C-alpha cells in the first residue's frame, strides 16, 4: 500500500478515528520499530567515568591518532 493510499484511507475515517491516528503519530510511537529498546542516556558522571577508562585502556591508540 502506498503512502497516498494510506492517506486516502485515513481521510475516509470518521473524525474521531482520524484524531486517534493523529495522536498516534504525535506520541512518537509511529517511529518505534518492533524490538527497539528505549533510548537511554548516561549521566555526566557515568560518561566521564567511561571516557576515563577508555582513554586509559587505549592510550597508545590515542597517542598515535594525535600524531
């Protein structure tokens, strides 16, 4: 089914159901893919800790990249 066909189908829906479709898209759920995990963000402290660990473990690599 093409996007144009889907739009036509939505336009045929009663107004109350069109509002449900709009609410679905505005909620962001339309962007979700099956099996997608929710996005998580690291705190500043967790980021700093991880960055320090990576820099220590890969010091030689970073030294070479800096040349």
